[in-house]
C-alpha cells in the first residue's frame, strides 16, 4: 500500500471529535489500482469526514465531480456527474479485517487509515452500466427501438426433432403394462 500512502488519514495525533480531509482525485489515482477504467478524464473531489471516538472511528466519504464516458449508442464522449457517499466504522483489533461491509477492523498499532480503496469503490459504483449521453433524444431512442430485432419465437425443441424409433418402442412397452 506504499503507492497509496497519499490517501492515509492519520488519526493518532488528533483529538476526539470531528475532522475533515480533502483529496483531489484524478487520472493518476486510478492508475494506482492496475485495473482498466471505463472512463477517462476524472475530475473528482473526495471529502473525508472523520469523527474520532476513544475506541473507534467514524468515516463519511463523499465523492463529487465528473468523469468522461463514451455513449453506448452514439460513441460520443460526454461528461457524467459522479456523486456518492459512504459511511464506515473503523474498530481496533488484532489484525485487519474488512469482511463486514459496514465495519472495518484495523490493528491497534495503526496510526492512520487509508481511504483509497473506499474512494475508488465509491467512484466506480457511480458509473452506470448503460452509458447513454444526455444528448441522445427520446426520438433517437424510439428509432433505435423500432429497428432493433424483436424477440423471435422459436419452435419448441420437441417439434424440431423427430421421434427416435427406439424410444417409441419403449413407450409402447410401458403403455402395455
């Protein structure tokens, strides 16, 4: 996680109470994750709010900005707004454990919590599965629907296949009994 060190929120020297951190999220951030992105030109701000308690930490992470997507219908590039918010509790324990989606346990010896993975997930979950440019009109969608292939009913498999004579002979034996 050394490459993600810039996204550590150090809590060891902070007093109990509310604290705020801000991160500028751009292309270089996503390159740290070694995954192929469905978007380009990210301009995102991640506001991280930390409420420090004696025995645990409360994080609220808000991401806001835009990414450039390619429209599935027209192949035109367009800016898509990104907005997401997640809350997470951080407990202290023996070892790191993120098996619970709402509570993360970190070692008692840690002095900082890295928010990079949470910011990454928050942004990628804001990307729609179907990317349609706001410039695509209802009229364009209607034309596409009119010319798209309709559901073609295929005859059932039984009708296509002729009966095997061996099975017919067995059926006759069965019916006679």
